[in-house]
C-alpha cells in the first residue's frame, strides 16, 4: 500500500507509480486522466483505453460537424493526451482483446467512462419501418463513426422530402439543422464525402420537430435554438398558440426564458417560396408510425402537461405526412462483459463514482461520465464529474484501499503479444495527418476517415515511412 512520508505526502510502497486504466477516451475519460495525473499526491500513470482507433468520443462522433467551434474542444482535450503520464491505447475492445478481469490484473484501478451509446425507443407501432431511425444512427453516420450503418441510413434518406424529428433536446435540433442545411453550408465541414453527397441529393422540404410537452420543458439550449435562425435556405416556424401568453409572467429559469423569447421571434416568421420549413411543434407525441414497407407518415396526439409536469394525451390526433422519422428521446448505457448496469437507469450502480456490486463498493473500480450519472449535461459537465470520481479514487489510495501492489505486466506489450493492434498517440497523429491531407485535396481543413480499416491503414503507412 502507499506509505505516508514525513512531509505527509503519499509515496508508492514498491517504487512504481499507481497504475490506472480509464476505459473510454471521450471527454469524461480524458478529464478523468487529466485530473489523475495533475491532482494525485502520488505518481500516477494512466492508460486511456478506447475501442475505436481515435480519441475524443462524442466530441468527434457526436457533435454535429457543422459546429466547428464546439468540435474545436478536441484541441483542448488533446493537451491532456500529450501529458507524459497519460498513454492513449485505442483500437482495444474490452471483452474481445482483453477481459475485464485481465485488465484489472494489469492495473491497480479502473475507471469506466465509456458513455451511454444506446438509443431509447419510442415503442410504438411502425418503429421498425424503413425510414424510421434513431438519432444515434443518423449522428454516427454524418459524423463518420466506423460503426455507422451506411446502408440502413442512406436507404432511409433516399427520396426524403418530409421528416419528423421526435424530441426537443440539442441532438434533435442538430439533426433537424443538418437535414435543412444547404449543400454549400455543409461543404466546408469534415463530413465524409459520401455523407455530403447523400445529403446534397436529399432535397428536404420540411422538417417537423415534435415535443411531447411545452417549450418550458424543452431541454435544448438557447445557442442551439438561435442557430436554427441562421440557416441559409430554411425558415423556422412556431405556432404562437404553443407558447406562453404575452401577459403571462416569464419563466423563472433564465435559460428557459431566453428560449421562449427566441421562439416568440420565430413565431412571427412566415414560410417563403423556395425555402425549406423547419417547424417546432409542442404538446404533440407520436402514437403510430404509418406505412407498409417504409414510412409514409406519423400519427400524433395532442397533449397537455398535468400538475406533476407529465405529458398526458387529450385524444385529439392528426397525421403528419413524412418519409423519415428520427427519434431523439434519450440515451442509455450498457454493461461491459463483467460490469453491472442498472437496466432501469442505464448506468453503473455507484456511490460518488465507486462502483457498487451487490450494493457494496468494488475495490479498485470507479465510473465517471454518462455511464455514472446518465446522459445529462454538456461536455464541460464531465470535468466536474470526473474530479468527483478522481477524489474518491485518491481518497481510497490515501486510505490504503488501493495501491501499487507488486509488479504488473505492461498492458500494451501484452496486447501486442496476443495479436491485437493497439493504436497509440503517435499512431493517432498519423490518422490525424491523413485526415488533414485528405481534406486538403478537397479544399477543406479535414475530411473524416470513416472506415476502421482506413484508419488503421493510415497508422500502418506511417509506420513504414
């Protein structure tokens, strides 16, 4: 266990650093690694493990590519990867390349930060039809995620003129905005070329965003809402009847009040000729997706918000013609092989970041990010969350609960001897350079490599130079 020196500082008993594996190289994982190496009173080394060959998680594969300022946050995250105490280990899947039990044998503690990647279904009739997609599928596709199902998404988008997006969070607005973008607006982004080509051929005329409750309960931010009004060839429409009355007191929450102000501005718009229509409709919920082989429409029911803030149906229904339905009603996590997840919350049971197994803290196991707290907050929320978990881990190290007990084999060496192909930081730099070079051939700053084999080919090509 660590020992306390005369000056009160903790020092490893066996002379080597405390070794921690962080599973998931998105913002939560990188913030966790950063906090560990900067805040620990003992030397710490971190292996930042991800199943993809690339770091940054949802910053790379979740934030819409037409948000360059938001996506630029990866420049900040990259500084943590450059810390000598942090080692990026990509292209490694827990349960395939290394078991959870085996991983724990190589390190003194593990922090799980791999997020919540599964979508929540609507669980209504017709959801299985061609043209019905989860936002997770569409976002993965237009962000160039290696696991994106190109055939399914591009089949769903073929011939689309009218789309319905279910949900009123930031991801729903991202989807609506991307669908309404003119080709010239998307051309400068780092979207893969096949994405740009497909969207350019998808002449969307109308996108309707449905919220089952009112604008006061919507979870999008004002920044996201404002951006809709900047679309070059689309007009945002809102029914004034869906908004609080002018004589009603403003919502006490400042963010909500700002949102309502923006929505009131949109409610004065009228659809112009030759422009797409992006309509935000509140107090509506889908009850059935219509169609035989593919989506032809959505039956929606008018709702009201009861005294407890729940959406309740009124029995009044209408049909919205649609070729595409995208659900964006939340995310949920799943367990790694050997790691428990509460099926109700989609999170790993924990106490201030300490993993609970059968209600008892599991020595040396921790969580941070969405898999800890659920899919809430913005990118920066993960920084505070990571610090809370790191504080718990370091408290356990100080108490002697965890510590650098004995020698441990190097994880990367073990993976390589087993035939795995871990991608390290220099390998990621080769991928980064290849994407920049590809973008330059098309007059862009970057073009995302979307196939895993193409990513690994860039690594191999750099290795032989």
